[in-house]
C-alpha cells in the first residue's frame, strides 16, 4: 500500500528553483556587462568582479556567524553584487564597492531575515546610502573610450540645459546675462538616440546600453522569470507623463525612456520578488507609482535621475498595496459589525 502525503493548498508543481531563477537573471545581465567592459575597459570588469565576490563573501560570513545554512550556491548574493556593480560608475574606488556590498547583503538582506524577507531591493538601498555618503565618487562619470575623460550623463546635461534655458528666459533685463545663459544652453548638446541605445554615453556600468538591457529583459520575459506588468506600466507611465509635462514632445519622451537606469530599474530591479507586490493589480500599481515618482524627480527635483528612489519608495509601499489588492478568499467569512 502506497503512502500519500496530505497537505494544505496550494499545490504547485514546478521545476524552477531559486538557483535556476537567479542564474537566469545573471545570464540576462551578461550583455550589459559585456558592453560596459567593451566601453570602459578593465576598470569595469574590476568593479563587477569585486562587487560580486564581496557580496558572496559577505553572505557566507553572515550566515556562518549567525549559524545559519550557507546558501551562496543559490546565486542570489551574486545577483545582488552584479546589480550593485551596474549601479556604480566605472571609476568607483574599491573600498566603496566593498562597503556597498556589505550594506546590501548584511544590512538590507540578512538583517531582515535573508532571501525573501528584505522589504527593499538590496542593491538599490546600498546605492542610495553610497550616494548620500560619497556623492562625488558616485557621480564620477567617465566617457567611453581609452581617454577616460570625465563627463556628464545625458540626464545631467538635460537638467543643465533646462536650467540654462530658464535662465535665458528670465534674463530679459540684462543682455549680458541673457547672452551668457543662451551660450551655455547652446553648448549643452545631448547625445543622439543611437548613442544612448548602443552605449556611447557616460553613466553607471549597467545603464549605458539600453539595447543590451533589452536583450536581457526579453530573455527574462521568455523564461517567465518576470512578467510584463511592472516594467511596461513603469515605462508607459514615464512616457505619458513626460510627454504631457514637456508639451507633447514625442521625441523627448521616447528619448528619456532610454536614459539613466530606467530600463535597468524597470526590468531588473522593480521586479524583485521580495520587494514587489505579488498581486496582478498590485504590480500594475507598483509600475504606475514608479513611473510617477521617476518623472516628478526628473522634471521638478534637483537630482537628474529618480529611478532608484522611486523604486525604493514603492518597495516601502508594497505591504500597503498588497493589503488592498489581495483578492478575497472563496468562502471567507466577512467581519461582523
């Protein structure tokens, strides 16, 4: 007579595992890493390797000290290290990379219970801390190529250009001031859309080539690791709001979709299982919220990029979103008044 195990629902049968999912994410991130190494050289490879190794080592040490099962073979810490590296400039000093890895793994991930219990994306949280502590190092952008010349990202150039244009309009009482501001605005020439897509721009390691990121995103969608709800509503909301705010300039709205870390954030970070809603409606709300916050920060804030902070803020709101979007359980008894 055979023995059967009786357990509560749900009964889900799948061949997927944490290590398989994380390995898929790593595979999807490889094209962006290859482009960053091609554009920035060995300094990019050094940052990536250091971030991954220090993240994995930090997880090993934390789990050993807390007498927990070591789970570095599930590749989750490697993914965190890779995403952290992609959020850093190519010239990031080694000590800052290590500090970021410790913050992401020890403080954001394991301080709240480990994989599946962190309430925000570890790599983004580490990036926010590093930006607050060492803004000069975190904004040390380098133009692609062997000359390693410091330069501004397209979003920074756009912010400066907008400010210069506003100054030109406001300086009607002074011909000299108006001419100076006008010359400044004219000198702020943005890279072409093609340069932005293929990666001929300064920026963080993982954000410079939108084409490489989209190849990886297509792989994740094909594998079923992520679904369309968060990334597509995120991008659509950003596009529509930018279009509305900037006087229905379709080119500018489309151009901005490929700037900064929007593609990286939408497909690889806002979709983090632990810190994003599990309900379908909640995921759509998450994407819309990220798009609104990103656009508001970009257009009206003093900081040119808003992807990281928008995702972190929506991570914090995730429990509330799930509370009001969780479907009713069939047969549930309503509360009595």
